[in-house]
C-alpha cells in the first residue's frame, strides 16, 4: 500500500494541515496502524487494490469531494454519479433499476460543537448559497452550536465508502479556515481486523475538523457487525446526544423556514423516508429501525411543546401587573356599556324610593303636601335612597377578587407539603371552577404562607367599605409579596 505508514498517534503541523489535508487509511493486523494517502493517485490505488473478501471490516471516509475524486469513485468504486450529486446537494437519492440495485444508505445527522470566535453560523438560506452546513446556536445560556451534515454510505464497491461533509465547527480549538485556502480532497479510511487489542488513541490525524464521527466509528468497528449497522448506530446515537443537550430555553424559532425546529424536523423526516424506502426494498438495518426515527420525532415534539409552555408562561407573567394593592382594584377595566348600566342602577336607586314613598303618602291628611307632617315624605325618601345606593354599591364591591391568607393545610392537607415555594397553583373545587392559590415560602423561618384568590362576598364588601383591612390577609391591604400574575 502506498503512502506514509503510521503506527502511533500523529498530529501534523499547521502548515501540513493547510497545504495538504491528508487521507488516512487505517488497517488492522495485530495492532492498529494507518497509511496516510496524500493525493488522489494513492486513493485510486487503494480502491483498485482492495479485495472484497478482505474488506468486510474496513470503511473509507471521504470529505470535500472535488472533480478528481468524483472521477475516481465512479471508475474505481462503481459509484453512481447521481449518488454523489445527491450527497453534495443534500437531496434525496432514488436510483433507477431493479429491486436488487446498488446497496446504499444516507442520513442527516447533528454535529455539536462549542461556539468559538466566529460569526454566528449560517442559517439554511446562507448555507445553500455558500455550500456550508447549516449551523444554529442552541441558546438559553448554552455555549453549544449544532450543524446538520449529510452522511452517505456506498456499499456496492469493493470497499465500503462513507461520504461526509466538512465539519468546520466541530473542533473548538481549531483556527478558522482561511477563505483563500483551496478546497482540497480529504480522505480517511478506518479499518479493524481480528486480534486488535490495543486501541489507537483519538485524533490520529487532526486538520481543521474534529473527527468525532471518525473516532466513534473507529471504536465501534467489530468483526461480528456489518459496517452499515455500525454507521447507522453511530448516526442514531448522534441524534440521541443532540436531544440530551436541549433545554426548555432552546431557541427553536427562526425566520420562516430557516429555524432550528424546521431543520431538525426536516432532517428526521429525511432519515425516516430513506429508512422506509430501503426497508421496502429489503435493505433494513439491524441497528436502526423505522420506529427509532419516529421515536426521535416524538421526543423533539415534546421538547417543543415544553418550550412553548415556558414561553407562554413567561409572556403572561411579564404582561401581568406586579404587586398591585388590593385596595387599588377598581372599575377602570369596565367597558362603557357596563358603566352605563351602573349609572342606570344608581339612578334607579334614587328614584324608586321617592316614587314608593310618594305613592304611600299621597293620601289626604297630615302627611299630604299641605299637612303639617309633609317633611316625613322627604326624610323617608332620602333615607331609603341612601340605603338603596349603599346596597347597589356593596353588590358591586362583593364581586371583586382579593387574596386572602389561608392556612397551608387547607390547600396541601399538611404543612409538610407546602415546604416548596410554589408561586401559583390551581385546584379544582369539584364544581367545575378552579380555585387559585398563591404559595410563598418565608426565607427567614422557612414557613409557607398561602393566599387564596376569592370574591369578597357581602360580608367582605361591608368590611372593605368600613376599612376593615385585616380581612384581606396581607398587611395594609397589599397583594401577596412578589406576585407576578393575577388570574
């Protein structure tokens, strides 16, 4: 085999990485060693000299496919040019021919990386223009970004070939690639054979990309597992790792069709469609099934629902009044129609007693207009009018909602259940209407204080009018401390 032989971890210089991105062929005998393929000729020689019976546990990884590499793959590996085009353009590959056509698999997978000194990763539209992989920041105080890459596995040649995309954001320590540097061919081959007991350490070769996927594949290569099952399992685990990094504060939204949620669902749907298509053709994998991709989609949807719930709660709390005194609850929120009805009610309260009293005293006698006790008419009318106005006012005040401090056991059944600070709770009272409670834990003595939101009622309205402030359950008629929502 041509190329430089390496049997120990090797890290080329920065100049070597920039000028000649290496091609690495790892093979196994009694120990793992590798051949660095420095140019396209060595790549072609490696493909032509490979025997199918000797390459059951070898995997050729190729990045940055150029025109010369495309010609070599078509001639030496019998790779369909439409397969290469589908990989480069990130489109679906549907070969023509019979049911027993060429063997292949393709996936879209997430690659996580720490954000470094670079401009925000390209969204979908910019990535389509520049040929880069779409990159998104997870947000929520997380210093991790994610890129979505295409991995295409060709199984019809003498050597299994896995086409990958450049992962320029994978290595946090790597410097940015200069835009003037040529897009050279980068080829990696990983091989494992029987009797491999000494595992080669990670980062055998390191260029501007971190070989996290290559490292994982190298560790998983085993004699008793087909290469396609190993690759599928690694791709599935990359999705599981991505979901584990998500939080309720993950930034899912974006402009129309270039947000993180759109890219995630699009990638999962692509993997689901490919798996469904190849399963119908009898090319199912033992390590990854159609149910696995559906399960990942369901998990993502649950995360999005949790994110929507957190956003809605934050918005409602931010828009609700804060620390509103109970005495400030007024009728300013009434519409003009309700205010007109109030004026009519007060006017009726004034006129009704006058009409009733005048009807009673309209008989002839000392209570008549010319009698000596006519003043009784005016006194009775005024007193009854005042009483009617008070009743109308109390009836309106009794519908106001205030926070009344109650015992914690009334809500939780015991004080032990109220140890945790639970700002806002709703509890069904059995009548179809929920009751709202505000629970706050005192930082000094650790005791929980509980307020219930309820109507004043007739008795409470009378006490409110009479300034009996201690009825409200808070000092000086204030709402519960640090209240952020009025329901």
